[in-house]
C-alpha cells in the first residue's frame, strides 16, 4: 500500500534563517511505502520503489498491491504514463484521475511485451511515477518517485525484489525544485520564515531563494548513502523533471560509465528524460557527482559517492602503452574576439551601428569593446617552458588549450606551470586518475582535496587510460573530451581555461600523434563566455576606463555586452578559416560548456556529417558534452558553421569553412540521378489561431478563463493579444500557376502551421519552385540534402520566384540500412529573429520507397507518418507585432489604454508554446518594411513556361537515357 506523508523536509543538514526568506527547512509531501518505513525515529526511509518483473506472458507487478491512500488536504493522483485530462471518459473510468483527501484508489499496472526492454536496452529501464492532478505543483510539492522495468529473470523472488545482475542500484532525480509552486508555500512562509509579514511572494529575489537545485531533494553534498564496493557492478538510474532551466550534465568524478554501450563520464538529463547507466568503480575514495551546468553547479547540485575497497585486490596494471608528456602553462593574454575588425561573412565593420555586432565591439565610456584580459592554456616543448609549441593546424584552436592525445594503455603526464595571477588547475574528462591528481577542489575527507597550482607554481598530473576508460566496441576509434581548470570551475572556464582531449583505441593514432584515416581535424568549442564572471572582470573594466556613473544606469546592457557568443573565442566569422579538400575525411570535435542557455544546435551548411551511424546536418551540444562528427565534403564552396538557436546566431556564434577542389584529390564523376520530383510551394500570409477552441483547456484545468494557466497566452483582454496572429506559412500548389492549393489529406491535417512534407529517395533531384506571395522577402533553405547553390539561398522579394535544385546524393546509402528515413526541416532564411512560421519537414527515404506519381511517396512499411515540431514561438520578435496589436485593439471588448510592448510581462505572455519535431533550431527570415504584392497574369504564364524548360533540362541532363531514370 502506498500513501502520502506530510513531512518537514531539510534541504541541507544545517539551516540558515535569513530575514524575509525561508531557512533550509520546508514542508513537503512524499509518496511513502509503509512496508519500508523503518527507523526508530519514525523518519521514512524510501528504498527501491515501484519495481516490476516479467512473469509468463507479460510484465506484472510484484508488489502485493498498489494502493494510494491520502492523508493530506488536496487532491492528488498517482501517475505513470497517464494523467488527468479531458479524454472523453466518465464514471468509474475517471476514478484514477484524482483521488480526494482521505480517499484511496488501487492502481493496477501491467507491462506487456511492447513495453519491455528490447534486446538493445540494458537489463532494466528507468522510469518515474508522480501525481498529475496539477503536475507542476504536485511534483514541486514532492510527489514523485522512481520505477524500473526489467527483462525476465533480472529480479529475484524476494520482497522487495532485488536485481541479480548488479550489486547496487541508485536512483537520482536532478531538478530545480521550485518551492514557489508548492501547495505548501503559504504554510512554509508562516512556519519557517523568520519574519513572515515581510515576505513579498512576487519579489524576484525571494522566489529565486526558493528554487532548490537539488539531487533527490538535497543540495551542497548532503545526499546520504551513496556507498559501493570497488570492482562491483553498479546501476545508476538518473532522471530529470522540471522546467526549461532543467538542462543537466551529470559528471561522475573518478570513474567511468557505460550508457547504451558507449563510454562516458557524463550523462545528459532533461525534464522527463530517464537514463540507465552502468559502472564498475575502480579507484576507492570519496568522489563528486555534480551538474556541470554553471548555474546549477554554483547553486549546490552536488553529491558525494563513496567507493570502498571491501578487501578487494587492486586490479592488474594493464598500462602497456606509451608515456605521453605535455608541458602546459596558464598564460595571461589580451584576447580579441574579432581580430579581423569586420564580420567575416558580411564584411560589415564590427563597430558599425545597427550591425548587431556593435553591441559587443563598440568601445565607449560604458562598453569595454571586443578585447579582454583572459588566461589560456599554452603548450611548450619541455620543462623549461621557454619554447612554445606552434603548429599551423592548431591556429583554429583560438582560446582553447593544446590538444592532448592518448591511446588505451597509455599514461599521460601533464607538467602544469601556472604563470597567472590566480590559483588554477587541470581537471580532465575521459581518463582515469587517482585522488592526488584530481583538479577539482571539494571536501572529500581525504588528504588530497584537489591538486591546484598557486601562481608561479608547477605541479604534475598523472592520468591513465586503462581499458575500462577507453572507447567501447560500439564507440568510434576516438572519443572527444575536454580538460579545464576546476579550482573555481565557473570563473576559471569563463576566464578561458579549457582545452580538448582525445582518447583513442590502441593503434588508432599514427606516429605523429594524429588520428589515422583522418585528413583534417578541427576542435570547436561553442559557449557563451561570460566576461562578467571572469577573474579579470575588474581589470577589464579598469583598462577600458569606464564611466561608472553612466554604467550604473545601464547595468543590464553592460552585462549583456560582455556575454560573448563564441566559437573558440571568436565571434561573427572571425575564426581562422577552416580549409579542407573535397573528398577529405574530416573529423569535427565539438565541445560544449557554460550554463543552461548554452543549448546549441551546431549546423553545417552545405555538407552533412555522420554521427553514431546517422547522417545529420545539425548536432546538439550542451554544457560539458563532447561529440565527434565525421564529414566527407562533396560540395565545394564557402559555407557557415553556426548555432541555429536564433539569439546565438544573431550574437555572432558562427564561423566559415571552405571546401576546395584540390589537385590530386579524386573528384566524383558526373552523377546520374534516378528521378526528378517537382514541388510548387508558396509563402503566403494568413491569420493563425493557436487555440481555436478553449473548451478542452478549461475542462482540463477545471478553472475559469482568468484562472487557467492558458489565460496569459489565449486571452485578448486586459492588454493581451490573445491566440490569433498574422503569420507567413509555406503552402503547396498543384502547378506553376499557383492558383490551386493542393488540399491536405486526413493524414496531413496534423501538420497545422507547418509547410508540406517534401519527400524523396536517395539519388533523386527535388525541384522546388518557390513563389513569395507574402509582404516581406523570404527564401527556402533545406537541411540534409545537397543544394545546387553554394552559400545561403537568395531571398525572393514579394511577388518574386526562386527555383531550388535539391539533390539527394547517393552518399546517403551507406547509412540507410540502419536508418531508412531521415528527417530535417527547411526554414525560411534571412533574419533569424523575425519569426513567422516558414518551416516544413523533409523525409529522405531509401531505395525501397514506392513512387506514387510525381509527388506522393510512401514507405513499404509505413502506415501513418506524423511530423511534430516542439517549439516556443517568440511572437515579440516578429515584425508584424504591431499589426497583431492593432488587430487586438479592434477586437478587444474594452478600451486598451496602455501598450508597453517592451515590458517584461507583455513579452513573456507573447511566447506561445506550440506542440508541433523536437527541434531546437529556430526558423529564420529576412527583415524589411511591409510592402504590397502585385503579380500579373502574363508574368505568371511566362514563369510557368520557364519552369517547364528548366524541368525538361534537368530531366535530360541528370537522367539521360544512357543511364535511365
């Protein structure tokens, strides 16, 4: 029997009462299992909850019952893959949706084969259960717990059942618990606040003080009982829950994990994501678990785990490789984020007013400009630290330190000389080290609290790469990692101390230390370097001779100007050119760092990359994530690498790479293609309603319109715009006259605001005739295919046409056996922050696709195909915002006396959350004044004729009878 308990919860072992704020003790509610409440003090000890086992033909509960009994003063629900929402059911079918105070309900769950772990899954999968009457508030109050589902034979027959394949199970929830949302907030204020009358619940500082960056409800290393034996199998069940700030990179110091067959020491957690990881700890000691996202690390998302020797013999020394020495110095420099002085792509001066770059590079009495004091890791030839190692291929590293390389079996010795003015260290990812070579400072009750070099001190770090730290069979030949200073990890890394590290399988490196089978290697760090949090912030302000009287009037603008959206420490395509030849094998080592805003969609224009057996045009990066992507460029030209997140790209997070047709490199012969498929797509304007019918939403929340969560997004009263906006969308037409729109079938109605689905087979030519019937310049840019033009496609002015030739190259074939369908979207291109809604999905199928006329394709095994885009639409950035406001003024039921468009409340309310592909990139447009559109029939007929000629030419050129289509 499950129940809910009201408890007084302590986030840390010692409370610190602050006037007008809570102490560290609050009231909360938790699910409890009375069979496991066992301590003399009556404190609930919650152990292995919600386990399942497979019996006969289905997975069944091994619990005697799953009964929920409540002794608290609000409705609650016990939820697993289900929730309270208007589903058309009634009567007894609604009994499980909400259990009233004092009531009870028995939940019966089964696990059929379709829900069991697959052969490729680990033995047990991680899930959660939680209350879902009002999920954000219920979970913030404390009602959440772990659940695992296992393969047959994994659990023993005891009660509670235990896993037979591991020695320890640990369940960790990473979440910023928002106590402001708790049902107990008023009670907590009255009970625990030293001066309840002084509390303003709307005060931002008060609210921030109640957001607890917790692991299982504990902060700052207070989580108990993470203890295990060396060389024993340990299962870690990691999960997240929360809000958009809950982007977590969990770093296990001192040991390595295996997740889905891949070696790592970090796990990436987001709200409602669940990770099952395995560990065989080797080195005894007390080690740190931390979220490496800067804001979470700073606010206490840390715990300690203890590895005991348990009388086990130490593992055999398997280090049979080389001893690789590196001499690295921390050196203070003046760093220029824009050494070219202009945007490497547009040619505009970085200080030109209105250029976008002037925010970061304009030097004045209230701006530092683009040059800052920083510190960088630099490589030297020997222990004298007199002669630097300078290699031509390393020029692109920029602010990054030198590349450290090693193979399995090697020992790495790093002699570190700190020639800077602050204590610094070197903390690695991806290698093995003992406590006396750890670069992070924390209280682990040992005699080695972290090896840090004081100013002008030399220290030696010894790292090793035993087999349990190297790439697995499923990993590529080399794994990409970083090293960084962790004396103060937030200030150290923002000051510049970070570098790349490469760990490879034995024999993967050549005699020159470079990766075999790779022609070019590039290491790129994507991060927002916050100069406000640098050790050199005061020195930079002093060097710039700022007027602090004026500065105090623009503090926020000044801080924003010091957040540099950089790739290797360069903005606005100032990174030294990344040159390669057509047909080269290029390894892109992509590194992430920073805070929760550092969610980057790294996009390669012009060519695709391969990552874990999949072909992609974009790669996701988060703080302390490391990815190696392989490119074999087949499209010569000059292209951009950029972060697709609109605000990051606008702030300069982009670089240029160049693909040349080099002498001596074998060029691909003229490609013959299978078929030409034509799409007629027009950009047109319409009024879009995000929520045409509010009945479902109001029934769900069981509240009045004003009290509903959706009120600020959907109401057009009290100074709000409501749910209707003027949008620009892609729509498909039957032919080049653009008179008859192709009707959407029943299976396509779900696309909503998205444009038509474009399909093609490998080896096809997709001809897109694009007409702009909107009032602004727009274009079409496709991900994942080879575009006939280099650079960005030209924008079509209102009333103009563009012809796009998209070629689906045969290189896709090498991946299609495992992944027969690939997805991407093609957004309108131009100004990335002038949002409308120009986006539509693309489906690249394999050779088994069945052609259905010229435009209809369906896979053999396909019954239903659905495209969903999950995105927050930022309606404030749209150039048509004032039109929306004017429309709302006309429609509003009462007079609107004040419109503060720049007000924070108004801006927040206009961010519409859509359910439509889980894709972090934003859609891009150009910006210009709104004009009228005039298209004449004669011009239309002429263009139809031109289109027909182009299609005929393409069909003859690419599908000549000598190589039949």
